[in-house]
């Protein structure tokens, strides 16, 4: 069947009615909408509830971070609580923003892992949260967690996180993968 | 003011103001004092208004708004002004330096000078000019000169477009505004701001806005015209952010830019004061006279003059804030007009309606006149 020429209809054709084109009722309608939102939010604030959709950072944090959100770094631990990090500096080398600083220490008693980090610091003012350090780590010692660190401060040096905070991650399971048994001597703390 | 200083000279200092040589110096001191008080008042009021606008905008958009500086963020404007003062004051090398420097002061002066006649309370205005309203209308015309100068001298396309738009728009809308402002003048029979307020009563049905249908109509005509004259949304073409960055003050930095912002907010307040005076009964409260309250049951509350003036001042400012809030609500609700729509609206709709309104008012008032025709 041959269809006669049909004028194309566009999705954005003007479809205003005479009522809408007279402008004034639509102005009033718009004002009613905005003042309605205003009054609703104001009523919420006055009655002690929250009348905003935004998150009041840093007092509040979003609850809807994705489970795979790369919020902050954590250092995994051995079963005895020592960091799994062997201070090999591979994360610091691969880091595109050069934010990881590691100072290695030597522990002659621990034959399997004689190197351990004395200092492990990350500058969150420059970190781009790319996750390359996690990829580069041969020991699964650094991971990224869903939570975000509490960084806002008047001092930029507060944006460095050190060993104490990075090791504060204590999940109930999967602390570290089990190591094959070997001649390891436990370092007494 | 002059009488007050004269009285102080006679009573406190024991001199004759006519012959005492320091009389003129005292007058000058008094003028400076009043000027400083008014400018400070204007600055603080405009600053608070900027906070008020931002908070209302946040409520409308389900945000929180400035709430860090001071309780609920009231002192935000001080932090803003401090920041602006500390910024580098850049002057574009290709601009017209002298004009570029003086332009913000034209805008500022045009608005600050209107404070001279604003009736904050009974006898509480710096001067009681018998052409007060005419003075307001004419002195605010200085603002468009400043806007034009800033647009031209910046040597920037955005500024120039902003200046051109402002000139076309403000000049166009001054005609319907000037026409319709005659309606309350006709109803009050005076150009004096205090006389206009005295001609109205305390209760809402005694206000010029609700007394007569033409008063009601002229309120809205004048409101639209004033929004356009003040470059407020939906007529904010001269400073349309999405098209012209900041319009005529794109190139301004530091406190010069702050002066433009300040003028913008003080203009909201002045529009509010003008509407309060012309249509909303000014500082009148129901059952209130200059001596105190006189309720219909026969009970009277006598108040000292200072208390009466303070109550009137508060009444006036509350009404001003209501009008300002309405302007703010409009700003955060309505989209911007197109340039040709703005001018067509002024010439093809506002002006005929304003003229018809004025003619109707004049005919009705004339037919009610007593005495020989």
C-alpha cells in the first residue's frame, strides 16, 4: 500500500494550548510549584527533619556508595596483625600521582619477610583513586575499601594517612589469604 | 534634621544657630553622620538580603545553602565581602581606565541616594522631600548610566552586549513604570512619600493595592516593570549568566564587582521599599496612630514617640522583606525571556495597559471630584 506524503512530526513540536500561551496562568502555576517545594522543605526543617536532598558533608556521608567504590586504601594484615606489606615499593612506583611514600625497615628475625614498612603514607590530596597500586601489589597487601576517609581540614598535612589509619581495617573474614606453611619465625611484638 | 540640630544648638550648647559660627560645621557633621548611618544600614540590609536569597533558593532547590558562618550562616555576607576585598583588583589593559573605575560608583550612588527619601517611620526619613517619589524615579535613572559605562569601558563583547541590553530594557520599561506610578500619586494627591503613606490605612483593605481595582492592576504592572528595570529574572538579560557570563560586569573583579553585586541586592530592597510605600500602606499598622494604639473596644495604649517610630520601622522592614521574598521566589521560579520578547512586552503590552489604567483612574477620580468642574 502506497502511503501518501505525510508531514513528519517532530518530538519537539510546539504543543502549547491557548491557555498555556497566555503565559500568566503558567507563571502562577510555576510559582505555586516552587513555593510548594519551599514550604515542604521549610516544614521539614522546622519540624526537625532534613529538608534537603543533598548530603551535608562532612557531617554526613552518603549511604549509597557502590559496593565496589574505591574510597580509601587499606593495608591487609597477617593473622598476627602485622601488615602484609613487604615494602617492595611497587605500588609507589606504579602510582601515576606519586602519592605513596614507603620507608622500609629490616627485621632479621622474620626470615620469610625481612622487609616491613616503617612508614607507609598516602597523600589523599593528590590520590586519583585509580587502583593501580592494588593491581601492582604482589602480596595483596593493599586494597581499596568502600568507605571514604574523613579528610576535610584547614591543614593540608591532615590529608596524609599513615600506617595507623590504613591498618585500621579489620573485617571479620578474609583478613589475608592463608600462607603456605613454611619456616617463618613469628616476631614477638 | 536641620531642626534637630538647631534645637541641640539652642538647648544643649546655648547658642543662637543664626549667629553661632560653628552652625554650618555641625550641619555638615550631621549630614555626614546620617549618610554613614544610611550607607551602613543599606550595606548590612543588602548583605542580609543576599544571605536570605541564597537560603530561600536552597530551600526551593532542596539544598541547604550557606550555613557555616555564624548561626544558620547569617554572617556569610561578611565573609563574602572580606574575600572580595582581599582579591586582586584587575583592570583590563585595553579598557577605558577612567570610565572603568568610576562605573560602579554611578550604580552605587544611584541606589544609595534613594535612601534619602525612604520613609522608614513617621518623621523617620532623612529628608521629607515634597517631590520624594519623583526624586526616586529620577535618581535611579543614574544606574543605567553606570551600567552603560561599565559595559562600554570594559572593551569586552559580553560587557558590551550586557550594557546594550540593559540600556534598551531599562529605558523601555521606565515608560510604563513612570506611567503607572502616577496612579498611586493620583490616589494620594501628593508626591511626598509620607503623604502617600498617610493617605493609606493600617488594614490591608485600606492599602492602595486593595482599595481599588486599578490600584491592584497598577501594583502588578509596576512590579513587572520594576523587575525589568532592576534586571531581575525573568528580565535579567543584561547579566544573563548562561549567555553573557556576568553581562556588563564580566570584567570586574574584587570590590568593584562587589559593588555591583551590592547594588543588585540593594535594588531589591529599594523596590521592596517603593512598593511598601506606594501600595502596601508603608509603616501603618491597624489601630495605630502617632500616639500609640487605639483599639475599637475603647482601650488605648499610649506609647512614647520612640517606641512608635521603632514599631513603624519594624513594620516597614517586615513589609519590605515580604516584597523582597516575592521577588526572590520569582527569580528562582521563572525562566528568562528572549530579548525581543522583553522589548515587545514593554511596548506592545505594558505601555498600553499602563496608559489605559492611568486614564481609567484619572476619569474615575475626576468624576468623584467635588466643586466646580
